C-alpha cells in the first residue's frame, strides 16, 4: 500500500526536492528520474529505490511508493509537463576490473554529449565509460535523459585518471587534430582506452603527453566534428 504525503514541508519531500541540486545528488548518491521507460530500466538494474506518484499504480511491488498531490509533483519535476511518476534511484559503486574496451571523457561538459556517448558505448559493447572531474556529472538529468537509460546498464566511473589507467597497462588512444595519425592506422592492444576531449579545447596537454597513440578523423570542408559524433565513429571502428 502506498504511503501518502500531502505537505511539501514533509522532511522526505524536502530531501527529494533537494535532489534537484547537483551537489546534493552526489553527496547522497541519489537522483530523480522522470519517464516510465527510465524508471523501468532503473528497476531492472536494481537501482530504483522509490517512486513518487500522483496516480494509483500497481507496478513494482517491491519498491516503496509515495502518493502525493499534483503540486508536490510540480516541485519535483524538471519537465514543463509535470510527470505522473518520478523515480528515486542510486548508482551502485562500480570499479574497473578486467574491462577491455574503455572510453574516457576528458572535460566533456555538454550533458547531451556525455549521455549520447554513454549510450553509444553501450550499443557498441564497450565495458566502461570514465568521466573526468570536469566532465558533466552522471547525476545530471540531461545526461540520464540523453543516454536513454544507458547509464543504468553501462559501467560509469568517475574516479580514475589517465595516468592511473596507463599504470594498469591500458593502451591510451587520444584524439587530437594535430600531430595525429589516421584512426584506421593503429594496432589495437587487448586493453585500450579511447580518450575524447572537451568540446572546445580538446584533450588536456597533460593527458596528451600520456598517449601511446594520437589519432584523428580525416574530413573535408570542416575542421572538426561534434565530440559525440566523433566518438561514435571511433567506437564503431575500434569494436
């Protein structure tokens, strides 16, 4: 039976509204998700903790259901059209183990790009996506939305450096426009990391200096591609 809360001053509601703050999401390792498809994916991956809803639902018998009025749903929602169901989810602690193919995002700040890259990595059967500290957060609602729920299936890690990966024996493949070879002209090792850089500045010089190979995509009539597009081309080739 659903628990009913009618006041926005309720401590639980205040805590959930606080999850709209990026710092609080990371601190509590909890975040809000909107859309039945995303809620279902979070549930399938054992990452769904709670559902807040303004309607009667009979799904998810093992999940705590909180029934609230519309005005509380409006406070929780980030959408212009208020959702009828909002999930509360968490990330499991995931570590790099014997993962073979890894994508590293070095300062990729646009949430749409980060989510798209995570989604593409899952589609091309990569093992993990690592986010640098200055990349868009995996807790960002636009990252979650643009990944189409891939964040619930993909191993997304945010506490490993390129130097740490090199120490583990990974081949470091860095993308850059200068002093680079064609991406098709390299010999892949068993374990490798594909490093994609910031939308405007590219990969940091400190990380470029750690590269085993620097690659580029030859193109005509334009000097660069969107990082998510470039990442898709490279991930597909390095499968």
